[in-house]
C-alpha cells in the first residue's frame, strides 16, 4: 500500500468514527440542550406550534426570570441547601465508616474477619428497594420521619462498595510504613489516622464524590421519609413542584437545571477521580 | 503493628452496626412481614401464605410482573449493545476522545427526576419536540400519545433508562477493553486479519467476562427500576408502565399494605435470583476466561 492511499484510508476511518461519535453525542446532549433552551423561554413561547428553536428571552432583559422565580418563590434555595447538607454528611460518614472498616480488613487479623467481610459484600446483592419497607417501619418507630436523620444515617453507616475499595487500597500499602510508625510508638489509631489516611487521598476523594452524587440524586428514601416542604431535597422538591405546576415547563425545567448544575460542576472538576474510580473498581 | 484483641472490632463497629440495623434486620424482617397482613395503622397479624396467594390470583400482579420482564428484556440488550458500541468507539486513539468519554458518562451522574422532566417534555403529545420531528421527517401527522398510550408508556421508560445508564456500562466495557493484551492485536495484524475478524475473534471473546458482569448487573438494575417510573408515569396508564419495584412502593407507601408489599419485595428478590441463576447456567456457553 502506498503512503498516500494509507493516509486516505485513515482519513475515511476517522471521518466515520467522528460521525458515529457525533451521533451518540447528539443523543446524549440533546435533552440537556432542550432543557436549557426551554428555561430561557416565556410561557407563551413554550407552547408554540411548531416549536421555536431560539429561546425568545435569550440575551434579552428578563433572561433569568424563570430562575429567579423558581429560586425565590418556590423554595429551591432551601431544597438546594438540604441536598447539600444531606449529601455532604452522608458522604463524610461513608468516608469515616468505610476507611475504618477497610483498614481493619486490610491490616489486622481477627476472628470472623472473612465471614464479616463476606456478609458485607453479600448485601450489595439486595437492593434498597427491597429493604425499604422494614427500614421505613423502623424510622417510624425511631420517630425519625421528617428529619434529616433517615437520609443520612443509613448511608453513613453502610458502604459495601467503599469498604471494598479502601480495603484494596490499604492492602497494597507496603508493610514497612506501618512497621516504622509502630516502632516510633504510634498507636494503631494513630497509624490509621496519620499514615494510611493521607496516603489514600485520591481513593478517599473518589469515594466521597461518588457517595455525594448518589445521595444528591437519591429519590427513594426522601419519598418515604420526607413530607414537610422545608426538608425536601432537590429531586423531591422538583417532584412536588411538578405536581403543583403541571405543564409550566419553563419553570419546571429551570428547577431541573438547578438540581443538575452543582453536580455537573463537581463532575467536571473531579472527572478524573470519578471515571478512574468506576473503571478500576466497577469490574471486581 | 501490635494491638489488643478488641481493637479491630472497634474499627469495624460503625460498619457492622449499619450492616445489622439497615441491611440484615430489614432483609429478615421483609421475609417475616410477607407472611402477615399489615394494613397500617392497624396492627399486623399472621396470614401464612395469604399474601402470595393473593398475588398469584391477581391479574394486576401478573401484568406488573410481565411489564418487569418486558422491561428487563429490552433494557438489558439495549444497554449492553449501546454501551459496547460506545466503548469500542471511545477505545480508539483519536483526538478529542476524552471529551466524548466525559460527555457520554454525563447522563449517569444527573438526577433522574431532573432528566425525567425534560424527557416528559420531549415526549409530550401536543407540544413535544419528538412528535414534531416525526411529523417533519416521517410525516406522522397524528401526534402519538407516548406517555398516555398503554402500548408506548413502558417503552418510553426503557428508552430513558437506557439513555441514562449506558455511559456507566460504557466505562466498565472500556476498562475491559484496556485489559486485553496489545500483543494479540499485533499478532492479528501480522497475520492479516480484517477489522471484523479482530472484533469477533479477539475483542468480543476476550471481553466476554466483562460482558457477563454487565449483563448480570443490568438485570439487577432493570428489576429495581423505580425512579424513572415514579418521575415520569407513576405506572399510568392503568399499570401499563408499572414494574415490580414501583408496585412495591405503591402498595407500601400509598396503600399502606405493608405485608402485601413485603411479599412483592420478596418476589422481586426471587425473580432476580432466578434470572441470575439462569445466567450462570448458560455462562459456559459464551463466556471465555483467559488461561
């Protein structure tokens, strides 16, 4: 094959690939684009037949009206705060619980270790949709309904994935580091806290970000546990908003953008951690 | 490192507490409650297999079960084929690929309620943009009632679910592709194998353990479908788009039938276990492990 025909072949291949990539990209991005565009339309423009592509309020005075309305008149400031608070606490809790357990499973010997680890991993086979009823009845008995607690405590204390991931990470840390600290007279907790945790920085960030995302988007527990307006997280608030303002799409979708945007920023900032975290541990 | 015998147990104490209270106690409890009638707020009492008998005799239960299997039957191939195609593309070394990788994963991290909102708007009957497209490009003049027609509502939920989770499974496939030794591809190239031969003789067989993982995982995802149903159709019209996990929620939360809903939850686990078992039985036929 001559150099020229080879180059031609590569050009054709690349064009084909970019075409396919663009096809998938279009499918992925279109709903988000349509969402964003609708939020810059007036209530008149959204019901135009045929649909208008160009939002009528874009770059005009009153462009942000829909967002201002949603934020100030429909409690979305409060929902956003609730989502932040709940997701942050639950993710922080997972870091503590999973790193403590992961450290013990990786670095210490004790009776029942394998059994307990197996019992932990086995729970990932049973989805929360199955266990939600007893959990709900338990929360009623604890009188935790309509508090932040049922949204935080269960995911604070459970984390099969996180424990597994951190155990793997801690198990790969050379023994010398542990021994050196022990010779210096450091206690076990001290070794965990000042030697192992700092080394696990990237794994901890990955776990925190994934747990934050999961809790931010969680719907099932808020549906069961929260009925008071001021405690709603964003997904729940958005559902309630939809129930009250059916077909006010410009406002509803402004609410959607508000609940997606913080995660999108987090995703762009921490993309490396998220993608690596899933690529390396999703398989095992 | 020296430590007292009790120290490791103190380290795992928070996790074990969570495990017992929020995982194992509920698993036992849901089984026990499935043998009770428990119409809240009245106290529960034993009815033995009553809930299961009621289920088997209920046309609605069978409809929901049928929907659940139909959902899984379309969702799983949709996700596997879509994610595999995306992963094969993303695996190519061409400029700008990491941008596409980041983009394709994006739907997975967004809130289902938020994206369900825009999908509801896209699939809307009169003002929806999809029906508009269909009219322009395919001359479909009668607008289709995607969410209100019992032929289409479940399909819409499947499409949205596939769209949302494909990016995640793409990453899993991608990790699998990166683990295939390069030397095999080089050997194939020296032997003059075509692109399709490489795909079917090397890539897919060596990827099959990953594909198996994705299939098993997607089946579990399909059976636990709740959010998309809750956010888009609430099972309407007339349970045509209701699947089991949603039906559990409805019976527990809306009708306060804790015993019956527990029975449904047990059936859900049973179905997942059965399908996974079948999967493992047929595994040897198509899954190849590297020696």
